[in-house]
C-alpha cells in the first residue's frame, strides 16, 4: 500500500493508494492555506517535501463530518491524521472518532511549538480499524 501524506494527501486520491488527511487537532487552528503557500518547499537535505504548517487545520469535528458525509468516499477511503496536544484530549478524541475510522497519530511535528503526546495512544487500537499508524518527523532520532 502506498500512502500519500499531507499536504498532498489532503487533495490527491489515486487508485491503490491511501490518502492521509490532516493532521487534525481537537479544536480548529486557523491559517492553513497561507501557511502552505509561505512554507512548502523541497529539501535536498531530507530528500523530500517539508513545510512549516504548524498543525493548522479545521479541527477533528470537521474531519469526522467529511468522513461521515463523504461524496464518492473521498474521506471514507482515507486515513485521518490526528495530533494530540495534551493527554487530556485522548478521551475526547476517542468519544468523537468512529471506531472504524482509519487513523494516523502524529506524535512528532517539528513545525509547532507544542510537544505532541505519545503516551496512551494504544487506546486508539481496535479490531474495527484497518489502519492505525504513527507518524514521526524525519528529524526524529529513533
């Protein structure tokens, strides 16, 4: 399976791929389009596209609405990426997110001042979910 990461995954759906939409936070964070224009660039150092979007998004409620009401399954056939800004948000996310929604949990975003949560993310695993992955920054030292 080939995954198409954001920001490209937000707009591209191709056969035999999974587009990753997001990353969505619990609450909306404005300024996405302008930040994409200002910061998206190719990095020869990392051999890939980088940005400084800083988790700007419309919020998880918007993503869930798109997922549930998806025209031609544009969102339903996708993986929804979430970013947890504090540990208290985990249960709130779990109450909102459908059990069958495929997830990517973004635990390492170097483009935001927030340290993302990586504790207790196993709570998102369940047998109804085909995909549940963890996104790491290319700058993370394993």
